[in-house]
């Protein structure tokens, strides 16, 4: 059932976009470091990215993987300045005045880095 869902979602993304940009996450490392147990390790992320990559390639499209060490959570998506961001802090606040949800800020940075790579 999960495999079917992953096939459906990967097909949907591959049919909709010319390129898909993702962060190349180390799910096994995250699971161990954050004590999530099997919940993170067993979420099917690796299977999903494999499905997505081959479906995009079949259509002459690209999957861009952003390195896990890219500072997506530390970088202001408005001015580019970097600062430390502990996991407990859920809102990104920059000295330039920019304020945004941590994950939204990170997603913008990942998208922008992917577009830079594709250019």
C-alpha cells in the first residue's frame, strides 16, 4: 500500500515539473542522532527518491539533490546571511528584519540552491 502511494506521488511530481529539487537527507543518521528509532528510518524516503529519479529521467527531466551539509536552515533566504539555528528554534529571525517559519525559510534556500545548480 505504501509502495503504491509512493509510486503515485512520484509519478504526479514527475508529470508536473521539469525538475524537482530535494535535500539529500541522511535518514539513517538523523534517526540515530535524534533518537527517532525506526520511525524516520522506515519512512520510505529512499524508495520515494528512487522512484522519483527514474520517473523524471524517463521523461528527460531532472532530480537535483542538494548536499546535506548545505546550510539551508542557517541561511536567511532574504539577505543570505548565515547564523546558528538550534533545532528547538522553529522561527527564523534575521538581523535584516526577515522573519519566517524555519522550515519554510529552509525550503526557499533549497529551491534557490537547486535553481543555481540548474542555471
